[in-house]
């Protein structure tokens, strides 16, 4: 059984022009598909076309994280049956819905219980249970944002003595 590839790209969500990043991302994807450098065409549109043609008939997952807008990820969409694309963003990405038929899945912040569970998974259940007031304050200050909770937990792992 052949294992099909998964392509993951963090889009940075920033205002830097995406054309250069799209080109770099497609080159990374083409490298993962073992396309020799001399077979990679010039220009973003041609590279995107090659990427799409190589995915025809394959089952592939493409994860594009933290997209700023639809234009930032459009060149990276495979468009072939059997391919699944997951795009995360702080924006609604209406352009993907309109132009590419994307299905939005809005996510809310974590509930206090979910945030506490995430904190316990990162810091250890015993520690969170031993310091319930501190855990509750961390959950409150992080406002149910998973990334904020992960950063707090990572900071604790790197600097365990800081309170």
C-alpha cells in the first residue's frame, strides 16, 4: 500500500506579499513529490499547474495554516478529486467559499472546562489540580484561546521556576 503525502504549510497570516511565499510553498510541495529542479517550470501559475497535475488521481491532504486571505492560498489548492484541503485563518475567507466552494467550519474559543483540560494536558493534571486558583486565573487570562494556553504552558516548560 502506497502512503500518500500530506502537505503542510504555515502561511504566516501577515501582510508580506504572498506571491513569493506561494512560489516557495509550491516548490516545497514539488520537492516532496520528487520533481527534479530542471522539471519545475518558471512562474507561479505554471508551477501550480504542475502541482495540480501531479495530484490527479491521488489522495492527498493539504493543510494551509494561518492564511491571511483567499489569494494567499489559491495557488496551493490541488483541485483534484480525492484531495482534501484544510485552511485555517482568523478571517472568514469568503473568497474561498465564493471562488472555490469551500465549506467554512467556524470555531469558537474553548470553554473554561476545555481550556482547563488543555492546560492539564500540557502542564500535567496533578499540577493543575494542586494549583486550582492559579489554573483558573490562567484560563481566564487566556480567554479560551488554545494558542495562548499553549504559549503559557510552553513558557512554564522552558522556565519552570517563574511564576
